[in-house]
C-alpha cells in the first residue's frame, strides 16, 4: 500500500471504470480523476503550475504570494498545494462557482474574490483577469500562475494524465476530452501525437463557449467552456471538435446517475454526450477512453437540482427536467 508524504502527491492516475455497452460493441473506459484530496484532475495542473514558478525562482519565501483565476476546481487544487507549501493564495472566481467550492477554498486558507460583472461575451473570465492585472500592478510580490497561458498546464497533462492513460490502456482508438483552459487537451494531444498516432482525440466544448470560434452565449455549468480563447490553445486537425448543448449535458449526467449509479460532473456529461453523438463514426471493437475530471457532488445544487434547472432553462428544459429525466 503506498504511503504519501504530502496531500498533493495523492494522485491516483490509474483508475478506470468500464462502461459496458455505452456504445454497442465498443469498449468504453471512464478515467476517474476525482479520487484525490482536491477532488479533481486540476490537482495535477495545480502542482505543475506551482512547481513551475518555484523551479524558475519566481516564487520565493517569505514574500511570494500567488493569485489565479478559477471557476472552482483549480482554485480548490491550488488551495491544497498552497496550504501544504505555506504560500498565501488569492483565487478570483465568479458567481457561477458553487458555494461548496468557495467554502472549500476558504477552509484551506485561501482568500476568495467573487467577481459579479460580465464580460462582452456574457462570461466573467475577462473581468476576473482584469481584476488580477490590477492586483499585480498594486503588488509587485504577487505571482499570477495563469493557467490560460502557462505551458506548465498542458505539460502536467502530457507527462501525467496522457502518459498514464497510455500506460494503462495502450494505443486506444479514441480519447474524449472536455475543455476549459484546454490544458488537458493540449497535453494529451501532444503526448498521443508522439506515442500513439492512431489515437483519435475528440475535444468537447459546450455551445456558447468561444474556444472553437463559435458565437458567445450565456452558459451555466462551471468547468467546461470559456468566454475567452486561452493562449495555450492551438487549433489544429490533431483533434476533432464537438460542441454539445448544456441541456444534453444535464440529461446525460442525470441518466448516468440513475441508470449507472455514477454521479458524474458536468464536463464528464458533456464528453459522454459527444461520444454518444459520434457513436456511428466509431468502429465496432474500438477502445475508447473518456476523461472524467470530477464527480457530481460539486453539482448537486445545479445539474442535479430541479429548481436550479427550472430557474436557468425554464421552458426550454420543461420536457426533460424533473423526476421524469433519467
Ligand atoms: C470539471 C472540469 N472539467 C474539465 C475541465 C477542463 O480542463 P482544462 O482546464 O485542462 O481544459 C475543468 C477545468 O477546470 C474542470 O474543472
């Protein structure tokens, strides 16, 4: 039995759940990323970002302070890393972040700033970044980790997430990845292009996100999508691009909970929706991995709440929300 020396070392990168008959004749594996002290795949991103500023000598004691923008999961993960390494941390988030995520960050000793203004694309990201830029001007000791532009983000997933998928499952036929900062996608694309060219990568985003160049619209599910294209994102034919709706994502999450006993997070619902929509293009006998960045406990007040769905989607969701939605 492994014994770890710090909380952020407890990353279980080899846990897969097989979903028999998710697509008939195709082996589908969910890579479950939630089983670590931060509860999501972003613990690997957080460790990569902090190690990067430490090894570059940018973050030093006793004055070094960290700041980052996050819709929730990276904020919790950075809070774990900052607490164990004794660095003060400020997380800039927005009204879409769930209450428990903010409480978890604060319990870990993080200062949380909640931005309530929208940017021109109906999201909050540019306003969060504007806040950070003003804070950096005021405080020269402050270090912005910047998951959207820092190559330590994709490198963490190239060197850990992708490598472990390949080590456990070999040259899979398809890998499905939901995107936010695009660190997971960029890292996995780089790794599989080098080590298993036959693996088809499917990048999944939600309607209203601008990362693939589509028109902005309001979105309600945290973790997936962005109102601003991240600097680390390079569009290419190394991956297929699929846009799904939030309503299909919610229906998939609720279906997985009630039919498979698995409370998945929002981006996992989006990834599984995309896979289902592409089922006809996947040959029988294929092996498919789907990255599941977190679990549904973070979405009990949103995706799994009938009241939340009704207040956000109203009639649009009337036929599929409520207890009839399975
Ligand atoms: C639940 C969830 N899914 C997917 C992602 C997207 O990962 P990435 O930022 O590496 O694109 C995130 C990012 O925060 C997330 O929290």
